[in-house]
C-alpha cells in the first residue's frame, strides 16, 4: 500500500528530471462562469426555434422521440397516451419542485398511478419500498437541466426530489423541458458545468443522456434497452414552465 | 491471459488467429465498421482537428503538473466525503479493494467495464476472497461467462458469433434453446443483470476522466450499467490510472467532444455520468461510500520515460481498428490485457521491455494508428524506441544483433557493398527462375514461402552509372 | 539560365533490384532540363537499422549520407520511405553532432520523385509508356510521413492514355514494413492478400507505387499468384514531358 506522499514524491521526482514534450497549457476557463452561462441561456432562449430544430434532429438520430406541446398542462395527455400505447398504468415522477410543475392531477386524470418522488429523505424501509416500486414501474417522468442541441443530449442533475433512477430503471423515460434548458454546443456545456460547480450541488451526480440505452457488443448489431431505458421521449413545452 | 497461453510464442499465436475463419470475418466487419463510423463522425465535425490538438495539449499540460492536479483531485474527493487510495502495484490495488469489500460485508460486486480492473486481474482476487464479481457490460458479461479475456478495448466480445453467445447463455444461465437473436440475447442479459444490480453490495467501475477542480469521476458508457453500478449498491469503488486526471470541466468538454467519435463514431456515448463522491445526505439514492483507487502500475515511471506520450491514451480503441496487424490477428493473440498498437506500449509500461521483445515488432510502422489517435500519440516512434531498448538491453537474440551490425558495417564500406551484387548474382542463380526468385534457403525462406523476390539485377544502377553519365554528356 | 542540378539517391533496393527505375528517372529528369548527379559511394539511408532500433549504427550511416550529398542543391529519391528517413529522422539522429546543421540542410532539399516533379519543377503533364487502367497505392511513409498523396495522383491523372482508378483501401498498408515482412511473414502475407484482392477488384492492369519496398511486396505476391496485374514504379510509366 502506498501513501499520497509517496505518490507525489515519485511524480515530482520524475517531473524534475524530465523536460516537457512541448509548451502546453490547459483550457482557458471563464472567469465568471455563471454570468456567461446566464448569457448563453438568455440568448438561446430568444432564438429557441433554431436550437430546438437542431436538438430534434440529433435527438431523433439517436433514437429519441420529441413531442411538442403548447403548455405544461398538455404534458399529462402525452404521458397518458404513451402509457396506454405501452400497456402501462403507472409512472414514477420527479417531485414537483424538481419538475417545475405538479403533473399528479393531470396524470391521475389519465388513469395513471403516480409514484411521486419525495423531496425529503424517507426512512430506510420506505427507501427500500420505493426502490422496489421504481424498479417495476414502466414509465419515468423527469425534468431536464440542459438540452444540448449539438448531440441531442439531455443533462439531468440528481438531488432531493430528482433521484437518478427515474431516468434509469423504467423502460420508458419521458423528460419535460422548455426553451430555457436549450444549449447549443459541448463547449457551452463546459461553461454550464463550470457555473454549476461554483455553488453547492443538489446531488452527487450529473447524467448526460443521449437517447435510449444501447449496445452493439454482439456482432456489432445495434440493440436498445440493455440496462437503461429502451425508449426516451422528450416533451418540449412552448410556454415556459412556471410562467 | 493465463501463463500457459503466453508460453506459445507470439508468432505462433498470430498464426493461429490467421487460421481462425470466423475471427477473420468478425475482425474485418467490426474494424471496417468502426473505421467508417469514425470517419463519418469526424467528417461532419470540422472543429475536430483543432480539438484533437487541444486535447493533446491538455494531456501534456496536465502531465507537466501532475502532482498539483492529483493533489487537487484528492483534496476535492475527500472534501466531498470520498476516500482516495494509492496503489503502486496491482497487488496493492487488489488488497485495497478486498479490504473495502471485507469491511463493508460485500458478497457480490457488480462491475462496469474497466480496463484498469482487467489490468490488475481483480476478478480472480475477488472470487478467491468470496466476493462474486459480476461483469455487467454486455460484452464483458459474455466473456466472463465464457471465461475469456477481452479481445478489443471497447468491444470485448467482438470475436464471438451470436450463435456462440446463444449457446453460452443456454449453457451457463440454464435457459434451454436460446435463439441466436441479438435482441433476445440482450433482453436476457437485461433481466439477469437487473437482479444483480439490485442485490449487489458493491459497484466497481473504472474512470474515463477525473476532474481535479471539482473531484468528479467521469464514466462514459452506452448501456446504462455505469449508472446502475454507481446508483444502486451502497459502496462505489472507482479504479483509475493516475494519468486520467484533467484539470477542469472546460477541459473535460474538449475530451467529451472527441472521445466517443473516435471510439464508435457517436457524437456522445449514451451516458456520460459525472460522479462526485457518495450520495449527498439528502439524496434518495446513491452509494454511502465512494472510494477512488489511484493506480500507478508503471505509469509514474514513464512520466520521465520514453513512453510518456502513451500516458495521454483515452482508451478509445481507434488505433486497434486501423492497425493492419490487429485487423489480421485480433486482440487475444497479443497475449496481454491491452492489445493493438497502444497495447504494445502499455504492455511495456506495465510489464517492462522484456515483455515486448516480440510485440515491439508486431507492426509494419505504417502510422495509421498515429493518424487515428484523437490525442495524436506517435505510436510508431515509441515502438522504434522499444525496439532500441530491446536491442540495447540484449533482449533481442544475439544472432539478430550480429546480422544488423554486419549490415551496418557493410554500409560504411561502399567498395565492399558493391561486391555484394556480383556475389548475390552468383548465389541466386540456382533459385532464379523466369526473372524471379521463388525459393530461398534458410532465413530468406521466410519471404519466399508466400512471395516471389526480384533477383539482383544483371547490372545494378551503380554499375550502369558510367554509361548513363556518358549518355548525359552527349 | 543555369540548368537545375539534382543528385539522385538511388537507395539500396533501387540500386540492387530496380535499377531500371533509376535509369528512367535520370532520363526523365534530363528531358526536363535537370542535370543529374550520382554521388558515388552511396549505399543506404539507414532506415532498416533505424526501424529495428539500431540507432548508433543508423547514426553512422546518416553521417556518411550527409557528407555524400552535401553539395547538390536538390536530392531526389525514388522511395517515399527513404525520403522520409532523410527528411524526418536524420536531423534527429545527428542532432547533437557537428553534422547537425548539414543534416537539416539535407532534409530541406530532399524530395521523393513525384514531389520533386510536381512541387519543385512544377511539371505534372507527361506522356505515358503504358496505356490502360492503372490504380495507385499510397505508401505509408509517403502518405503519412511526407503528407504526400496528391502529386503522384496528379501525374497519373494527367498521363495521356492512362485511366486512374482509385484503389479501395488505397491508404492501407501493403504489409512490407521492412524486417516485419520476414519477422512476421504470415501476418505480412495476410495483409498483402487484402491489398491484392483490392488491387484485382479495380480491374487495373497495373498498380503504381512510389516505394521499392511496397513494390517488392506487391509484385512478390502478384507473380506468386500468376496475376496478370503488374506492380510498377511511377517513374516506369512516364515517357517524357507533355
């Protein structure tokens, strides 16, 4: 077993006797990432149609399905339809504080049993029960922290009321977002990540999700739904959520 | 690879692979597909070239201050409630992980694909200690059931037919008559492994990157097993080579832009998971404990060594796909954890120059690997350096060294060099037929077994020069 | 105006096995008003030594080469791999010796044949000695080492009576690799087999390359299988200026 000190000493020893291969520097980082991130979001929200079109193209390329609704109230109807088409009658959903709206009444009207995620940590037994439930529920409903147009990727942060498994265990993942989530490029995502890390994070994980789970490990034949969801749907809400 | 297999010389292993008809077919299809996908991805990505240069620079800049960035990483991981361990040897790493398993009462560990854990031969050690390791990446799951090692860095079961996988599942999972249908096979794996994910005590992963500035470990996967393994069990252990650290999130974005494109032609893999320590106290899910095992295993020595550039490797597999040698013989013939062009360098790094006395020559030095490498590692140059080391350390056979020295000696004596032509013309007479040589004795037979050779010319260019010079003066 | 002077670096394989290529180059250059010199005492550029890791020996060979070719304003080489050795590795080998500057100078004035014709002399149109369909194989060191894939193709495309067809996998190695071809002959031959299948698929009567090693490997395989396809050096196709 070695210690931190040993490792560092050996590394420093190597560095001391080695010239650099060439002059090099890491990436320049934004001095005020939150400001830059806000500016990016604002600008993109203004020309959201362009970004959305690009997002849709890339999202569909990786097997995602995009739905476009006028208002957040129209979301439950889409979820209800998806559920019926798949013979499903229940859905796991992020807490309303994480979603930005409360889908429960609307989903109940669609004859769906809603397992809403708590935003306060329940006791161990309740947590076990919840895990059972999530593992056997066919649909998962989440929000989206950033929708990356360049690659058709949805970025979700974990935290209270927004557990990781909602977008992982159910066979169908449905994610809801509006124009404020749109970003164009990975470079901009870099800025976003810098910005998020200047303050306390809600949870320990950030997940980038680019379409349904897939593999080509058997004779390079593409199959979907290996461990993660087999289907990924995104619902774009034209009227910004919470407005 | 077990020791008896390594006892077969490399050339013989390569020969066997060449005669394996299905392997040949599988290799051609798979590598060609990967090459096309990669070309397409970079074809529609004009910023790609500049980003490759950036990526290379970031890796070099990080190495130049590796101590600083590692310290930063360690501090951040610990600040967020994780524990960092330092493993100099594979034995150290195994001991660390077994201790964690014992202390936490782990009986079963689910693993996301990790070449680092292959490198330290972790699974055998876990089994021996009564902890069942379960590979969850479909390709790794397949080869685990088959008791084999991976044959490609990113597509470990590329050498298996769907028929072979179906038989394997039938046999090992007690499911009769599994059809050779990838959809069905995937569904079976999904069902079998979901149980394991939900019951496992420990999740073990590698790490594609670790961001020093934030203490984040980054996992790039397609199947979702990386997420499962870091969400459901109560302990998460990530094993990572020290060279994988990157300074900041801005740097990470550069690598994410080129990694998946280089590996599979995807813009991004399906899941990129940024894990920052154990779950927050207010989170519903996530491990209670997070352990980062930093692995040396020969890497630190290369910071000042000839293989320094190889420390930039992103483990994307692009060099394997374009290598004419890999494409002919596949991964197992190399005999070590990492195959292909970068694999030869990594093998030397982990096991010393003696381990590559044959492998260093398993290359025509065509340079396709360096071309394909997203961080522009000059693999051919380092292969030549390894050959030099093998010569200088007298690892190469003395007969070979003698031949090359004799050749060099001759090159410095032009008059004697000129004599080789008439001598060769004399000696080749019994073998030259119809303007070509079809058979030669001894060592030269290595060529003529499969190819003809042009005879030494009746008059060499040097012998004709005086006439040519005269011609020019007319 | 004084005629251009160029020294020919014939290379060891060129000297012993393909002298007719050297002869064709000399005659062609003369037709293009280039005075060709042939420094006597040439043997080899040292690439086989270098590639197998015998760098001390390669350095000695390099030193001789630098002296031999010190005088000429240009050095023309019929093989991409040898041209690469001189341009890329010689300076490094002689870096800490008194010959360092001369090595740099030699590197700067050395050209593979097609590069010399197109980029230095500016000549790309020639009459051809053969007619029909040809295909072109990119030698690894010429393509990736010297970044040259355009000049040979320009010449071939402009050769009257010649139809150039792209070779599938044109940038894939032929399997020669110097000593690789005899250290791992089975693998070398398997790689060659793929190359020849591609060559035959083009329907070309001849595969052209700018490297003696590649030509040795490819023609060795072609004649062994009694193929009607010939492997030829670019210089062998060119008759004269158009």
